[in-house]
């Protein structure tokens, strides 16, 4: 589930609350997060938004793999990525600054949520990556790859996906994914709320215009279509094998088909 809380000074706190599943997102949770972003954007009393994960072991570990078992072919992958894009775009379009408080695993779709935020704060136990080359054999959308590349550079993003490894908090900070590194993991959310409180005291129109300028700069270079690449992965035998192996807690045998 996703919890919402109005904090003092115009701060809205969104908590991804499914710690038993490492805060993996169901499709219904993705839709709820989109609706929350759209609703918060209409509120004049909100000055900053903080997004975090419950339990301390994960921020968001991506989409619940069980959601992929009903995929019959490549068009399901196209529809899924469009659904996720609606969520990330809504977060990115928030008029007020969004801060990601990242404790534990930030993987898969969690990286996209965090990359859509304006400030990212983690701790020593933070782990960041998109290990789908090791787990599912699918791919992320071109737009989400571009978002990650805008944060850590295209070569850095490519290396993270090609090695399927997770960067720890110190490395994520060095790469520029984390703007701030709390001294310990318990201090991540308090530090994020403190930063949000400082932001909430600043000139709101300046912040809004700065965010919109950044969006316009990014939109000035249109991205090419990559539907053929999504269909290649989501329609593959490897993707179905990866989903089945993940749920069976075994290792997939990749065929390249």
C-alpha cells in the first residue's frame, strides 16, 4: 500500500509501505502513486514532497514480479511501460520540489521514481541499480534510461545496467545519483524532512520556474521511438524464463531468443 501524510510547513510525505515484499510495487500501487502526484500538484498548501519506503530495507525494489506472469506477448510490455511512464511523468511534473529518502534497495522502477525526484538522499546501506540483465531479461524504457543518464551520465547508466550490479551509498553519492549521504541509514528520512523543511521556506515561484525550465531543457531534444526494442525483450523467451526463474528462486538460463 501507499501511505500519505501531511507534515508541518507544507510538506507531504509519501511512504511506499510494503516492507514484506521489499516495497515492490503492484500495478495498483503504481496507479495510486500517479493519482497521488496529480492530486498533490493541485494543492496550493504543499511546498515540498518527500517519498520514502517503509521498513528500512528498501526504498522501492521495482515492480512485483508476479505482475508479469500474465504477460502474453510484446504488446503487454509496451502497455506496461506506458503505464509506468504515466506515473514517472506525473512525479516529474510536480510543481514543487520532490525529495527521495532512499534507505536500502533502490532498484528497477525504484531508480526511475528516484530519478524523477529533484533531490535524492541516501545512507551507507543504500543500494542502487537495475539488475534486470541478471533477473528478468527485460529492459527499461528509453525515456527512463534517459532520465538515469541525465543524473549519472550515459556511460554510467549503461555500465550500471550492463554489469547488473548495485552501487552502494558511497558510490551512488560519488556518481551523483545521491545528492546527500546521511551518516547512518536511520538518519536518511530525518535528513530528507529537514531538507524539505528548508526548501518549504524558499520562494515558491523561483522553485517552480526552475523545475519547469529544467523540464523544457530536457524536452528540447526529442527522444527516438524504441518500441521495437521493448517488443524484442518483452516478447522474448528469455523474459518469460526470467520471470519464472525469479518466482521459483532459481537462476534463469538465457538463450538470447
